[in-house]
């Protein structure tokens, strides 16, 4: 049956986990700062892993977001496929490698792209790839291969802001 984390992953597309740093269920508050200092580097490096994979939007050719489009990775079966939100946004946690991504949406044809996901942790950004959906037939001989270098990643200022916000949020959670 599973628990709340399974439910959120399947129905809310929200990846949740529990990190236990002590065998004590409710350690004294006086130990929390020590736990933070002992595990700070590991926890920050772990937080960076959310930037592995792909993210972007699914849009009509006129730039209108497509809500509820299915974003599927070939060879990975999901009982409940990942879908875009109301702004057409999607994200998929993926290890570095080659993937074939199939996007389908209401009243649009399927859009299949081959993507090369690189290890881009140092840039604090998943590969950004927006799918532009046609309502007419497309030429099957057109190039469908893209690499991470073809698309945007966070710049230096954005990287620092992302890291700072992540550290602040985590610090608030443990205090």
C-alpha cells in the first residue's frame, strides 16, 4: 500500500524523503547544531541532486502552456504518468545519459525528442528543454536530438541564489 511519501510521489509528482541523522527519534535541541555541523557538507551535496535531469514547459506553437500533458521517458513505465501543471511545466529527475522523451497533450500530436542529459550539478540547473507542440503533421525526418549545451542553465548569480535559498530552507527545517 505505501505511505504518504508514495502517495505524494504518485499523485502529486512530489519526491519526498526522510533523512534520519540519529537513532534518537526526538534528540534534545542542544544536539541539533552538532548534527548540522557533522552533516552540513553531505546534506548540501545531496540537495544539489535535485538539479539532475530535465525540466521545462510544454507549449502550443503560439506559446500557450499546455496543462496536463504527459511527459514520458521511453523504457520507464509509470503507473501514473507525469503530467504538466497549469503553466505547462514539467520536471523529471534523471541520471546523466541518453533518453527518448515522448510528450503528448490534449488536441496535439505526440512530440518525441532524444535528449542527452549531462552531469550539470556544478551549474545548479537541470537541462531546460521546452516542448513546442504542433496541431498539424510534422516531418518525421527532422532532427530530434538535443544536448544540454543547446539549452539554458542557471547563470552564476542564479546558482548562488538557489544554493543560498536551499541552505536557508534546510537550516530553518533543522532548527
